[in-house]
């Protein structure tokens, strides 16, 4: 009997080691403390309500979604990643003739959610459609809303939701 237990433990040792490695690699990522982020969060809480939205452009070379859109006074973690309907107003970067040059810019958006979803083939997902009717550029270098700053790189295929 002891031989059977020893041989079973010997056979399971690599699996146990792999399990320990996987569990050791699990951790919750939280953004580091940043005064600019804290100021941004405070400013969001003081935003006036209205029929407008706030948007953060997230340009990715391989994807066609526009970026994150949230309601006034709501944190970025409530934002929706949207496909932009440009039938009424062209997106800011396309209007300027340079696709993606407004990556990570903040906008005050006029428009509405159509209630439809749009398929984006590169990500193989459906996203809500936001019909753009107007915009104002607010910031070209806002504090990050992501845990992983590599998400700001248009060539990196990371699509993680905002945390702030």
C-alpha cells in the first residue's frame, strides 16, 4: 500500500506544483494612488446633469469601436464601449482627416443611444450604438481610467473596462 501512495503522489507532484503556481499568480489589480485621478473623480461627482454624455476615445488599429461613453456624474467604470453612428455628425478624428489622432482624449458628447447593437468583427462582440450629434473637446491628456496603461497603445489588443 505505501508504494501505491508514493507512486500516486509522485505522479501528481507536477500538477500540484502547477496549481500552486497558478494560484500564486492570481492577484487583484488596482490602480496606484494618483492625485490627478482623485481630482478627476471629484470633478465627475460635481458634473451638472443634462442630456449630454462624456466620452473617452479609445483608438485601436484592429478594432472599429469608438470608445467609452458615460452619463454625467457617473464614474468611468459605468461607461459603455460603443460603436459610433456618424450619420448626423462625423467623429472628431475623422472630421480632422486623421484617424486615431484623438486617442485617449475626453469629449463632451451630444447624442443618444439608439437602442441597437452593432457587431464588431475583430473583437467578435456586439456593442451599443451611440448616435453622435455634436461634441466638444475637453482634454487631450486626461488621467488614465485604466489599470493597465498599455491599453492606451493603439497597437495593443487590450480591451479592459475603465476602473475609475
